[in-house]
């Protein structure tokens, strides 16, 4: 999985040299990639990846640099755990009263 993810990211970086792009992936993939690019972050399973977070990476001179990890967009802190709410709904329990802000 890691090799495919790194190859995909590198291909995107080369095709869009100098541009800013957004790549969306699952937390398990993110953790593996972050740990590979910046080993001092620790083991992949210990890296936080909150729902909706973003990680900032930069392609510099043929090398990946991790700039930010697990950043939450401004104004989104404290949002309800949407997967937990979905699990609750799937068990036929009454939904929690939540408000979702649009971002």
C-alpha cells in the first residue's frame, strides 16, 4: 500500500510541478505515508488523523517534506464525530441533536 501511495503522490507532484493540489485519502494510508516521509513522527498507528483533518506535504527537489500533520480547518474544532453519529444511527438509536456548520 505504501509504495502505491508514494508513487501516486509523486506522480501528481511531477505532473503539477509548482502548483498546489489537494489529495484525499484514508487515515491508514495517511499514517503510513507520513511515517515514511518523516520517521521521527513515530509509528504509523500512533499518528493522530482526526476526521476532516489535513496534512501539508511539499515536494522539494525530488524529496517529500512534511510541513503539518493533523491540522483541523479553522472553525471546525469541536465538530461532532460524524462516524460515531453514523454508527449510532445504524443501530436504530435516536440520533443525537447536533448542528453542522457548513465550511
